[in-house]
């Protein structure tokens, strides 16, 4: 199938009443989350696993009971017994792998960050829309119950008109140059850096809660400049960020800030505060707090169990929301509707990442409204 041909109605109908046969590209941390979330999921059948290292694909297939393992993603894209593909490889490989899957009419779930840059992300979105495949981005933290509850409360008017958002995160995962071995995360050319790896989640969440962003400014820094090679033979130079700050100006004029360090000496926590004309919401130590106008103290707000989607509390922090995102993907495939977070959402997040990086180099605000530099829609 060429990308100019639409995904056929028959292909959608064949998935209406049977498990969706899915292939997974990658065997790293992201792929392991997907494989765990696919286990015992009646919507999907894990049909194949792919890694450029055959021994890793074989090992993953044995560990997870997957019938087929491959070493070439193009073979997986062409497989007749695969309906959908999860791209969980390093981000610099996403573009080629997603395009290969879309050209064969597969539905796609792509890890974040979506691509190396905005141009690649827009290309992926354009082709997905042209072929008609259901394409989503794995911003699975939207499906954390506490974040879904915030989305509901904002829609219900709990904070009124949004005015300000603040995200502050202090982590220690990249503090020790000898602890975390060299990998794509340390290479800017491969879309490494914490702005893409972690910032993508926060940028997506703030857009989801507060709406579109019309301008972005940012600064990135590399505080640990060398890290050990995987074979411990020496140290290599790091050029990707391990600290970043971003300022967002939303369409309604509200401001948002995101500050993340991965090199803190002590493992801290995340604190998210959202305020508006009628109240404030806050995530602190994993709990949801709130106060309305006129109240002097924040109180803990309950998060309804229905937002767990029937999952048992206490599961892995990332597996549970990934399971819920996979359900949304399956529903979108079966009902032939665009799921969320969509490739369009991924493109908007990628635009903010690219804008923050440009701002850091140029020392100025970057327009993301589309008004100054309008982009034509898909041809």
C-alpha cells in the first residue's frame, strides 16, 4: 500500500470483534512498559517483537510469550498478521519506523518524544491522516487518575479562568556520571535530553489542561558533561540537556512554567500548581489538593476510583496509565475515530520542544500560535 491510498473499510471491520494483533518495535524500557500493559489485555494480541539486535528480540519474545521475533522493522511493517504497531525505539528512529508502518496501513502508537524535530513530526501526522490509520502518541501520563481528575475539575470550572501553571521537578537520576551509562538520552542529535524525555509529558499535560500555547521561551543546560561508556572503558562527552526551564504563554494570556532538574543531589518530587479566578489545584506527593476562592487552606480532594478503569491500585506507576491509553487506542481503532493523545497533539508538543530549544539558543520568545507563520494543512 502506498501512503496515498486510504486504509480500507474492510481492514477496520476485521478488527471489530477480535483482538488487535500488535507488533512492538524496541526492547528497551519503553517497550517493556508496553509489553507489560499488553499482557492479559483482551483488546490486543502481542504478535511480534522487533529489535535490530536479534538476540534481544528473541529474548523478549521468550520472556513475554510472543510468537514471532524480527530484526528488521520493515519486515514487521509488511507482516500480514500484524494490524497495529507500537514504536518504542529511541526517538531518532521514530520517523522512518512510523512511516514504514503507515505506508503498510498499520495503526500506530508512537513513543514520545514523537520525533527529532517538528518537521519529522508534521510529516508523520500528514501521512497518518492521508492513509486514515489511527495514530496516537504515548503521552500515557494523561491517564494517571489524578491528572484525569484535574482535567475534569478544570472543565467543571473549579479554578475558573486559568491564569497560571507551575511545574517544579527535582530528580537525581542523572546526578552521578558513573551510574547511568551512555545512551541516546545523552546525545542531542538523537533527540536526547530531559526536555524531550520528561518535558514532553508536562508540556502535553499543560496544553491538555489550559489549551493551546501561542508562544514559548526556554533555556536548557547540561550540568553533568561526561558519562561513562556502557563497557566502562572511559567517559564520553554529553551534549544533551539534563536541566531545563520553559515558559508558556497560553492563548488566553495565562502563563505556565516548567522547571526540571535530573541532577539533584537528593531525589525529590514533582509539584504541579494550577490556579485561576475561582480556585487552585495542586499535585503534591502524588495527591490532589485544592482550594476555592475565599478558602484559606488547601484540602485533599478525592480521586474517583472510576478513573482507574477497573485496574487494581498499587500497580506500576507507568504500566497502569499505559494500559488505559492502550484501551483508548483500541477503542479508536474499533470505532474508527481519532484517539487522544493524537499525532496532532504530538506535533504541538514537538513544536514547544523545538521552540524552547531555539529560544535557549536565540534568547527570545518563539511564536507557536500559527498566526505569524501559518502552516498549510495536509495536501
